[in-house]
């Protein structure tokens, strides 16, 4: 009497799918979070799993760079968005066809958006380099001006001639 029972076909297929997704499940999770508009969570997933990039195919690397770059762009981190979108372009350049046509179009649109943001950021004047500006505190409000002659203090002494 054998203790081993035959596995149903659906169980074998489910296990195979889980193993296939296991190697790039973190990428799928990050891209799904991005698609759901959960950008901060997506950025965390991408950041925590960056060390796994070496074990991925060029297609997976290019898509990782694309989604991480788009996530950072949405979050306003243009410097790192540029880094990851450029990474995706570099993978596509070294392994042509790594990105499907729709993903490549997304990359091009994201790069265009990045350029627009960088140009608009360059037009915004930088704050003055004063101690108040550097502290991040709001500037003190000026005192209201009074028209006419200043009132004398209650003690009757004043520096203003009468």
C-alpha cells in the first residue's frame, strides 16, 4: 500500500504558477500597487526588492525600471525617477525588444513627463539663501503701519518730537 496519493492536475498547475510567479512576484506586486494608485507602497516594494534584479531577465529588469521610475515620478522624486527610467532605456538599448510595444510607449510618455517636470522645476526661482529661508520657518509678518502721528506711550515719554 503506497502512501503517496496522485495530485490533481489543478494542484500541479497551481504549484507551477506559484513557482513561476515566485521569482518575480515582488515585481508583479509593485506594478499592481502602482496600477491601484498605491504609489508609496509600490515604491517600498520596489526599494526592498532591488537587490534581486541581478537574477532577472532583461525584460523583467526593463519593466522593473519602468514601473519604479513611473512610481517615483508620480511621487515627485524626479531625480530617482530619471535614474530608473534611464535604467530601463539602457536595458532596452542593450537588449532590443526587452519591452513590449505598449511598455515602450509608457516609457517614452514617462520620459516626456519627466522632461516637462524638470523644465518647470528649472523655471521656479530658488528661495533666497537667508537664515529665515534656510530655517524653513515662515517669515515674520510686518507690523501694520499707522497713518498719521504715532500715539504717545501711556507713561507720557516719547522719542518723537511733539
